[in-house]
C-alpha cells in the first residue's frame, strides 16, 4: 500500500487555517459601492492562491465560505449566513473558489514567475466576474450591460491594484514559505 502524495500534515493544516483566518478578518472590512461592496477579500484570495497553491488555497477559501455560511459575520458588511451565498452577492462569493484555484494553479505550475502569476490572477478574476455577474443578473433580474456597469467596471482599478500588490508580496512570500517547509525554491 502506498502513501498518498498529498498527506494532510499539521503544517499544511496550519497554513490553510492561517489563510482562511486572514480571509475571515480582511473580508468584513468593506466600502458600500452599490449592490456589491468593495472589500479586501479578493486581495486575500489572490494571496492565498499564490502562497498555498491551488489545492490548499481552494480548501482555505472553502473553509472561509463554510464559516460564513453557518452565520459567522465574515463576509463584507460584516455579514454571514446562507442568505449571503444565495443572495445577489453569492455568485461573487462562490466565484472565489475558481479564482483561488486558477491563481494557485498558475503559481504551482510556474512558481516564482511573476508574469505567469499575474496571468493566473487575471484568469481567476475573469471567472470570478463571470460567475458573480451571471448570478447577479439572475437574482436581480438586470441585464448584462447594467450588471457589468454595477458589478464589474467599478472594481477593475481596485482589482488591478490588488493584483499588483499580490504579485509583489505573494511571490516572495511563497518562496520564503517554500524554503521554510523544505520545498525547493
């Protein structure tokens, strides 16, 4: 019998827990900006994907979503509860999962490569916007142009800035944590 390659060690669980906790702390801080608030959540989602990779990053974001779903006020506002996941902002919250997975996938495939890390974050953001906007359109009965105007266009500059910060901070942080846990850097 062979041992699984992705053994869930105390170190992995600790890193997942730290990033989930960071997301829980950063996300409630938000600025109301129409139906979708501006928060630090995407910054932490990007950082989580870069530092933890696709699998552990996805687990960390799933833990965050579960904590919010049970009612802990870790979503923007601050708010919590299943109603947030099925409400107008729910698609954006659930879109964090493919966003972190794509960001982490590119960080895993091309470790320490800033250009590819940016590609991963941009790809993740596109999927996040697509899922969130479609969900918003269904929930609010608004058209595509109106939904993009409300839910995407105001966020582009901020998300570009978050991507810039994360590529500058996240890549060196991943290199440092990889060295700390014994991965080759």
